[in-house]
């Protein structure tokens, strides 16, 4: 007998694309027992679009569709709501704006059963739609690299008894921290590369301004994450650079050259585990990687300092 699965889908301002996600989940070759869509405080008509779709289509499918609005403000909190409301032993996660197979649930159930694991991670494959998007991917997740991710994942809910739920009030980093907890505390897990998702449209950002804003937004809430020390390295490097600028000027040029070589051109190879982007887009790589890396770093630093400000304000007015 196939496992009974609840699919949890958080969404935010997806009025234009959410019907496609609804359709893809509804038409799975192995239907979910239920699908819970959780509104993350959308400011558009997403919630009404989902409600209308359910009213028009529920009778056609054995899967029960539920649309929830608990005023959650980020994906982690919305996922947690879905987990608490789910009525099955097994839960799976999917995001809007993703392309995934109609055999996705079946593939994950087969993998769980054949490998005798409690959790099977899905994977994401990022390509990008223009030079900004591709270079941004190469500098962050890795260009055309298959990486485990929460969307596409299927697991037994008892896993959360050991790892805890997703961190609340975090727009980014919550998924990375949870995956790390799984790998440290759960013995029976694996990664199913057949459970692959791709972004439909923009993968990271199609404009430089959008890249900056996203870097600020994602960095602002990661301070204090257990085991995540990147913000402190960034701030320490900035302080060191300022000190060298005023005290050891002769070292400034070598440091900048090292930054260009390692941060701008070698890091994308490490992130991508290949030189694919250099082969496919040599000109865009040479000129685009420096621009996107500087914008990402400035955006991250801005976000980190905003995060420190937020922390101090909370301490003062607690």
C-alpha cells in the first residue's frame, strides 16, 4: 500500500503562477492524500486564486486541497503551520514557481521504500535566464550543480521530533540549518537525484538591483544562526580591509588581487564543482562575475549591519 502523503506548499504573491503549481500537484501519478497551501502574508490575490481553484476543481481529484492563512510572514513559519495541520505520517514540500515531474511523489515514495530511509531529500538544478542570473547562481548555489533542498523532499514526520521544526522568523538560512540538523542527527536519510526541481523563469535575480535587494533581504535575518559564521567573516574582513587601507597601504593591492582571483573567479568553480559557466559563457563570466560578486558582497554586508541594528533595537526595547 503506497504511503499516504501530505504536500505542504508555502506561497507569497504567486497569483500569476500558483495555478500551475496547483495543477502539477493535483495531476501527480500517485496522488497525495492532502495538499496544504499556506499563505505567507501575500499582498496580491494569491489566497483568493487558490480558494477559487479549489472550489472549481476539488471534485475532480481524490486529493484534498486546503488553503490556510495564519498570517505567517516567511517560508519556514508557513511550512511549520502545514506540518502541524497535516493528518498523515509522511509530509513532502514543494514551492511555487518550480518545474517538477508528474511522477515526483511516486519517485520519492519508491525511493523511501527501496532505500528504507525516513527522509529523502529532493534536489534543485539552477541554470539562470540571463547573464546576471547565471553569474549570481555561480557565486551562490553553483551553476548547473545538483544540490539537495527542502522543496521536493519527502519525510516521516517523526524526523521533526529529533531535529525540531524549521526556524521561525527567518527568511533565509532556516532550510540550510535544518538540513544540517538532519545530517547530524538522523541516520536513515538519503538524496534522491530523480526528485529534481527547476525554477520556472528567474532562478536568483535577472537585474543587478534585484540582486542587491535580495542579498540584503536574505542576509538580514541570518545573524545568530547556529553554525553559520559567514556574517562574522564578512565583517571581520571589512574591518581588516579598512585597517590595512589606513595603516598598511602596501598590502592593499595584493589583497585586492587575491580577492579578484579567489572570490570572483575561483569561488564559482568551487560552488559549481565545475567550470561549466566559463565554457558556456566565457565573455559573460569574465565581465559578469566581478560585477555580481561585488554587488552580492555589498548587499550581504548591508544586510548584516541591518541585522545587527535589528538585534540591538530588540535588546533595547525588549
